[in-house]
C-alpha cells in the first residue's frame, strides 16, 4: 500500500508529502528531509512486485541504481540527479534523491507543443554532457527519453533522472544481454 502524506520514515527523518508518480516498477514520492529542511524524492519498488518470482532480482537492480547514482554523486554534475540516501523501511527499499523542481520534457512538450529551438538546444547539450559523464564512469543510461529528463522551472537547466536500467558499458559476462533498455529510445545496434 502506498505511503500517505504525513507518514514518517526512518524514525521521523523523512516525512512523505505526496506521490509524484507510479510506474511498472516503482513509486516516487515527494518528501521532506526533516533535519536538512530539504524537499527530496524517495523512490521505492511497487509493493505488488514482492509476489513476483523475480523480486530479488528487481531489488538487486534497485540497489544497483542507488549505487550507480552514489558513484556519480561523488563528483556532482548539475545535469545528473544526485543521490542522498539508500535505506530500508520495513520491507521497502528506498532511494532518496535530490528533488528537481520542474517538469519532465515529455510533459513540457505535451503541454506546450514543439519547443522553440533556442530553448531546447541548451537542454540537449546539457543532457549530452550528462551522458558523457555517465559514459566516462563506464556506464550507459539506456533509458534517456523525454520522460527521464527534468527541466527546471526556470527552463535553464535539464537534469537526467531514473538510472533504473543503467548498466556497465562492458558486461561482466558474455551472457549479460537481458533488458537492452528502452526500445523506443535505444540505438538499432
């Protein structure tokens, strides 16, 4: 059952404000980090997945997402969402990230239509910079689509989010070919 507004996590360290979104794998919450007086995002796997025979694999990928973001957060990049914490609340694994005030690029285009070239080109460059940093870290995002690009309210900064299916560029085994990424945004090769 999703958490409700006002619910406290980690003995009051975090307070849930609202559900931001819910997808096939997880639920994302807007929350308050009480000690820092800072709004954050808390992502957790959907509860119904716990009945799936591959649940442990989902959790491993979820924890790996936190570890990838933590690795990238050691030298913070303005166009990559930062990780703050990774913890367990009861049976739920939780990933705490910076809150990006704005909307994702998909929502912006749906609301406004095609964005002017002068407005979108800086966003494309910024996400390109972010992907370069990700690649230099030996990773590939595999899901860089408009829904995973947040545009800050001021419209001047784009931030890459959702590293849930990111992988190392060179797989550890030759059989690591499963889940090739988001097919609609993946290269043909």
